[in-house]
């Protein structure tokens, strides 16, 4: 694995985020808004509206996640921040809903909700490093709990379904399963 440099996504790094996500906005034009916007609203938004929403969020600060670079080129992204910023992650209908409903508004309960790795760099272990840096970032930002809702396994190691991360990388980072509302999708937690 080449040396991965990880930086918080601040407004001055917007061009790098845009480069990584490409003209289509990664993952079918999502622009990492899937958990940030109610499904009914998201269905009415085109990729340009989603892009604008995430650009405005990045501009407003604080950083909503981290970018990973190899030789100055952005190759990886992880979204990490307070659960309160992710209404769809907290929805009572989702497998990622909090154990305690109050956690959805608690600014010290954070979530690692999305990963995106450049397609040519997938399967090289960068998700492990991005998750490790997300843990450090959450801890330094005052989080007391960090949660993820990864996928247990996929048919292919480079599957786009891994946008939530794999259970294996969360286990390796010390997360423990605290709930399983659907086979293959555990809610995992790390006390910071």
C-alpha cells in the first residue's frame, strides 16, 4: 500500500472532492447526500442539486469527513460526523437507527456512514486506514461514541455496495456489534 495522506475536507479542498467523485458524483450521482436528505426529497433532486447541497455543507463547516491522497491525488473519502447531521441514518425504518433515540440528537454520538475509494484503488486496504483516521478525527472532535452500519460481505471485493464499509474493517478497528436489524448489516460501535 502506498503512503496515504489523510486530510479533513475543508472548503479549500472542494476541488479535490469534486475530482474524486468525478462528473457523475460517485455512486450514481449521490454526492454523499444519501443519509443527509430524506428519501422523498432526495428523489426529487438531480445530481446537480445534490452536488450543491454537499458543497454548501462543506463550505459551512466543520469538515463532514476526510479525504485520502496518494502523491497529492485524492483517491479516498470517508464521511464521519455527528449522527444529528444524518436524518436518514437515524430513521426508525433503517438498519442504522440508533439504539437510544436520543443518540440521534446527541452531538457526541458520531457515525461513519460512507466510504468512497477511486475504482482503480479499491481492494488495496485503504478503507482500513480511512476508518482509522475517522476514529482519530471523531475522538479529537469530542465524540464519545462512534458507530457504523457496515455490510457483512459482498460478492465482489470492489462492490459499490461497500459504500457503508465492510464489517471486517470495523472489527479490525475495534468496533463491536450492538444490534442487527437485518442479516448482513450489523450496527457497530466504538467507545472513544
